[in-house]
C-alpha cells in the first residue's frame, strides 16, 4: 500500500464544531495530483455515491451536490448517452419510464448501489467496505425508527430491502415490540437520539457527530494511507453539511434523508 506522507501531514485537522479550513474542492484539487491511478479509482467509487443521489435530485429538479464526479451538464450527458454510471441505473429507467415512477421507486437504486458496492469492496476489506456498510446500516436504522415512531409497519417501510439479510431482519422484527431498540454498535446513537427527540436540528447534529466519530475511529491509526484520505473526504462532507444548516434546513435535511430511504 502506498504511503502518502505529504498528504497526511498537509490536510488540516477536522472538527465538527469548526468550519473546515479547506473546502471539498480544495482538498480534491490537492489529492488529484498526488495519489496513484488505482487510488483515484477508489476516490471515484466514493464520489459515485454522491452521483447516485444526484440522479435522484436531478429527477426531482433539486440542486445537485457538487461533490460528485459529475456536474449537472456531465450528469445529463451520462444519463443521455448511458455511460459513466452503473448499468443497473439504466435498467431502472427502462423499467420505470415515467418521471413519477422513477422518483417514487428510486430507493431501489440506492439499495442496489449498496449491494453492488458491498460485494465489490468486501473483497478488499478496506475503508470503502466499512463505509458503504456503515452508511447503509445507519440509514436502515433511521428508517426503522421513524416508521416505528410514526406507527408505520416497518416491513412496509423497508419493503424493497432484502428480507434475508440478518441486519434488515433485526430491524423488521421490532415491528411488534413496544419500543425501537438500536442494534449492537448503535446503542449510543439510540440513546443520544432519544435525548433530543422532537428537535429535528438536534437529531441531525447527533447523527452527524456519530458518523464523524465512527469514521475517525476507522482511520485514526492509518494517517498516511489512501483509506485515511477517503475517510477525510467523508468527514469533510459531514462537517460541510453540518455548518450549512440552519434550524429550518436541519428539519428539511432530516425529512429528505428519510424520504430518500
């Protein structure tokens, strides 16, 4: 594995409470010139998650997240020419031809993304394997908890998920329980969310801090590796989002996360 001593020492430390010294684009410009072609592909895979979510924003005519691999024009061309994006995405558009169908069923694309990335990255056992698993799990937990709090059937809320998956099963089996219990490894998140229940902005802050700290735990002992740099990008996005929100935006973002699931 290549050691990036220059990059590891150059990137300023990140804290949730402080606005980042360098923007995502600033760091990207530095990293692009200083990592190998193999590691650039890993960075592309990380940012492809943003691309997939941007396809949904594009369908909804909402502003795109500029931290993906493609800008708006590039994304439009990729969709038009059916290149540069996963094949299953184009198969999805073949199946759902109307805009309404494409919008309402888009959770299937995200599920497929996590499945595909999980199979691909689990073989490598690196940061991306951890990250995509972690992102999928906390989103599933949030969807299950929200369904429980709203009195919605959890199985219905997660109807497009793989019911043979042990993690999905663990969440769905709580549909008849008196309260929602967070799975092993997420107990602290559950406790913190219960403390601020009813305050959307505080709930978003709790999740942001939890995610930031989990990423830090994963990469803190490998400061000069590509995994550290990938983790840095994820933490940077979390910090940028955190400082972008005001009270109203916090509620809107939380609602958007749940609706996207």
